C-alpha cells in the first residue's frame, strides 16, 4: 500500500474525532449559559426576566392614634400673652378623669391672673370669657357639640384680675355623643386695660387658649 493511501484514512479519523470534541464542548457551554428566550437582541439578559422573581410585600403597620388629655395629671397651667398683658391660667376638673364619660356632666374649672409687662399702675379687667367645645370620635370626625358657654361681667368695666387678684369660674359640659373620644375646649378671654392709671378709657385685648380632654370609656 502506498504512503498516500494509508495517510488519508488517518487524517479522516482525526478530523472526525476533532469534530466530535467540538460538538461536545458546544453542548457543555450551552448547558451552562442563559436560555435563548432570556436573551435580548443585544445578547444581554432581558430586564423582564430579572424582575420575574417574586418580591416580599411588607406587612401593613397598624396606625396608633395617641389619646390627648391635657388634664391627665389633674391640672394644666398655660401662660398667655395679650398685648402687654401676661396671663397665667390654671385648668382642672373636680370630676376625676376616669369619670369623664360621654354620658356624664363634666365640670371644667379654671382660674386666671394677669400682670403687665410695663406696669405704670393701670388696672386689668376681664369683661367676658367664653368656652366653645368641639367633640370628635376616634377617627377625628367631628360630632355634635354642646353650645358655647360664657360669663359676661356683671360689673363695669369688668372683673379686676390684676395680681394679686384673680378670676375663677367653672363651666359644666353636658353629655355628648357616645362615640366621642375627646373634647377640645377653646377659651376666649376678652380683657380691658386702663390706658393710664387715672383714665376712664380702656384698650381691649383678647387672648385665646385650647385644652383637650379625653372621654373615658
């Protein structure tokens, strides 16, 4: 047999083996890569596939609405300013907070005293005080509220409230809606300040204040 004839089959066998190895390598690489339907036209894995994995949904957090009660400790002292007049007002109730129920008559008491920042001897009078209640439920919805309560001075020009003299009053709130959770009390103090120590002329000043009291259940 000539050398040319015997060499040809050997070359054919080597070519067949090389082709088989190349096919095996391609099969191995395709098994480890990204599936064709997950690859975009540019050859990059699609974003839609990356977002396909389910994400954990955070559990909703319970909303806790704090209950406001300015009289929780029994009393509340507020400092107010009306022009040159500084007022100190103390609020309290003779009815304990656990009995401030919707069906009860609820007394709210207060006393006040005034001083002047630049005192030249003028007098301070309270001509009128009014209390406007607002009632809400646990969702903050407004409910029917009692009528405004007031005290109009029965002496002219008003009640003398300059330190060391003070003014005291008690307003009684009637029963309210059973769904009520708090009552907001807005106070309006109408004051008269003597223009000079010997004058019969007065300037009017107004101070407002608010306290909130919880309804006991």
